[in-house]
C-alpha cells in the first residue's frame, strides 16, 4: 500500500481531492479520496505504478512533479513478504484551471455535435488531454496547469455527417488558432465553443512500382 501525504502550493495541506494510481504496463487503475491532505491506498498488487494527484483549483501532477506519463517516475510496490509498503509519495501541487465549451455545427449553430473528440494542445502542438463531448456537445477539461493552450475538435465521419477538424477560433492550423490563456487572475476559461464546418473528401489509390495495391499505407493531409 501507499501511505503518504498530499500538499498544495506553498506546502499547506489541502482538504479534499483524489489520488489515482495507474499500473505502468496494464489497464489497472484505482482511485482513493484525500482526507485532510493525506491519503492511503491499500490492497495494491505488487508491481510498478504511476501515481497522480488531482484537487479542485490545482493542476494534475504525476509523481514525481511530472505533467506527462513519459516524464513520470514509476513507483514500485514490492511483494508483501518484501515489505509491501511504500511511503513518501508526496505531491506539491501548483494552481490549475479549466477549459469548457460546446461543439456545434457551423452550418446550423443551434445543433450540437454529440460525442465529438476535443483535444487540449500546448503551444508547440503537443497533445495534453483528450476527452469526448457529452450527448449535448458540452465538454470540460479540469486540473490543467496555468498557461496558454489551443483547443481542437473533430468527429468521426458517418453516413449522416462529414464534419471537418477545427481549432478555436475557426482555424485549421496551430499558427492560426486563438490561444486560450489560463492565469492566476482568470484560471477558468468558459465558453470556448467550436463550430465544425462541413468537410470535403480526398480519395485515391496507393500502389507500388509494379502497380500492386499497398496494404496498410497511411494517408496524411495537412493545410498549406
């Protein structure tokens, strides 16, 4: 098990929040409630885990002080006979914010786009978070570090709709997108709505030098 404490910015214990553990090489995920800044997660199988802390008003942090799993330090829980307990998995959280809005059709702004995929991107275009809008087309990202982001949305094409990818506001490239800035004075950005335009099609055939179809080739289209 884990036995440790969760502290906020300036090391003052926070009241409530969540600590989440994710197995490094499987789909195992568990969550425990933080009480008075302390948490204890029990009955974990031996193995390697990534441990994250989330609390209202703060940015998600992955142990040890990482934003991405690729930067995080895995925590090894040993077999019970070898001790089985890990302590000192502490966090110092920094202020965070949220981004929320609604995805609609450009051709008919009164029609929401349910289950659209919405992504938060950094200034360099790196994906930071990805969620699906709800059936009403609404989405919300919480626990984001303060900073500047780009927001993009798309939907899988169906027989009934073929909508194009869009970045906020009405942009198709990262350089043309409007930054969404979260800072200490305004940590929560609401009303970041996207209206997806109707999309077009590109079709063709991929062959090798002998004129035979190439199976499994990837096709990439990007704006000029």
